[in-house]
């Protein structure tokens, strides 16, 4: 998996990844369809890749209080928010190496931002943000920590602001997931309600057309040099102008974005039939625990679609995905 994203370290690089030229116009040859509405997603997931999987797992379990909902040995799926997941992968068995640039960040959206800052000051972690200064009237506040192998974790709160007029009502509907008592260092009452996975691009107009016209994503918040889309019940995806964001463009990117869906065959048939989508797989990959396939976006990021079976190892994961 992603199990396609975990499956094999041997990989064909996407053709678009070697170029930073503006993206070509998105094809409109395919019959008009809104794939996100037609095929849907039931949850969102992102894959991070580690040289020391056990140390990464301890960090996310003990310091952030995340629950492991599926353990495949070489990959562990953790629940961040009701329908938002993070998969930690042993890089020796994944599609990405541990030393590839970590050209991504994940925003952990919380209503307890002040409390998270106070608590994390007591933990032995690395920081990108040395100060936390909430600003009255700002669209969002936050700070950035760094996980044990360099992935950026943005603790964030979105505020009442014209930028968020469509975003906040949806965020307010999400329930906060709290750590299980006695399983972590996290104080009672701290949790997360949603996530935003950030990717960094050279050609913002081109990549925006791709995700809106090809993928069918609807823009929910426009921050100017970032664009946020809803990709699951509590999961969001952000396009960032690499000249303004925390990362610059890199050809290799040690991350895979995953869309969990109940209609993987619909997604595959639709994407495979387009001439403006590069597919990694010629067919949906089948395992007793999941079905999956991978494609690439216009600047070389890996995109994966997954559906999980009722195998015993998936019991907690499927329960979380299926919960109301």
C-alpha cells in the first residue's frame, strides 16, 4: 500500500517531477464528470517515511497521543482526527527513501492551540517556530514543530475572518479526537479535529487547474498564495506557492497523499482514461488487507487511492472510517 505507497522501494519516477516549467493546459477531452462527487472519499491519509519507524511511532504515540488503528509491521496507520490519518512507513520497504526531501507539512487543527503550545514546551522536541504569538484579527494562528526525522507539524487554529467564511462552518462540525487515557504524555482535554496536508508548487495556476478540473476539488479557503480544498470529512489539502511557503520546490518528495474511498474502481477508470494524468499502476493493486493504486500530479507528488478490507488487522481502522 498505502499500501501501494509502502509496497516497493523500486519505482518509476513521474515524468513531471524532473521539470519546473509551467504545467500544460489540463485536457478537457474526457466526458464532463465531477469525480469527487461521483466516486467520493470516506477519509484522508498521508504517508511519511522513516529510517527508524519505532522511534517515529513512539513520538506520535507518546508526545502527540495518536492512536495506532492498524499495524502492518512495516507501516503503522495512526488516527489524527475523526476521518484523518497518518501512516508511518519503514522507508526500507516504501516508495520513498528516508533521505528524500520532506517537501510537505501537515497542519494539525485544534481548538486548544494555547494549551498545546504550553504542553509541548515541556517535551523534548525540535522546533521551527521559537515563539507563539497569536494575533487579534488574524485568519489563523499557529506554530511549527519538527518530528524526529524532519517532517513539519503545524499546530493551527483558524479564526473568524473573511478568508474563512466557507471554511469555519465546516471545521466547526468536526469533533475533536482526544488521546486514550494513560497512553501518552498529553494532558487531558487536548486533541485534534481536522488536518491540512500542504504541498509546495512552482506553477500555482497550473496545479490549481489540475486539482479543480481533473480531480474535482472545490476551493474552500483562498489565502492568496495558498489554496485549501476539502478532500475528506475532516481532511483538507493545501497548495502552496513554493516561493512563499516553508519549503521550496524539490524534484524528489518524501511523501504520499492518500484518498480513502469506497469506489476505487470508479476513480481508477476515470483517471486511467485521461491523457493528462500519469499513472504509476496499470491496474488496481490487490492485497488481502486493501486495494490501492498510485498516480502522480503535475509536479511529481505521489497520489494514492485506497480501500480497506475487513481483515482482522484493519478492524479499528475500518471502524473509524465507517463511524458516523
